[in-house]
C-alpha cells in the first residue's frame, strides 16, 4: 500500500524539570516512559503524570505541554508524519 505518511521512532531525553513549550504534533504520537516521569498538560484538561513503565497516546493537532520531573525523563516515542513537513509546531497563545 502506498501512502504519503511515514512512521518515525526515537528516544527523547529530558533533563530534570525541562519542558517542551505549548505545541502540537501534525500526526499521532505513542509514547512509553523508559525512565523518570513526565507531566503532560493538554489544553483544557488536568495535567497527568506518566511514570516509568507507563504509556500515553496523543492524537494529531492536540495542543499540549510536556515537562520532565525532578530526576528528568527518557521517553520512547513513535509518530506518524508527512515527510518534508514539520512534525511539531508551536501552538499560539
């Protein structure tokens, strides 16, 4: 089957208390916390902490902030994207 989308995968390492500002992904993401913990704050919802051994999914175009805990975090992430186009884009305030 031919498609214009690709699957990507990588490990994101967050230093202690590091955060990724408000943004959205142009495709769906599936994440698994390998070490530490991360807090995901989705616009309009309560923040949720994911610890090592837990996973979470984020649909495309969902505005959110991700923040590592005091010991940092290592997250295995997979995503679907369109080649040649940005995957993460800043979200307006």
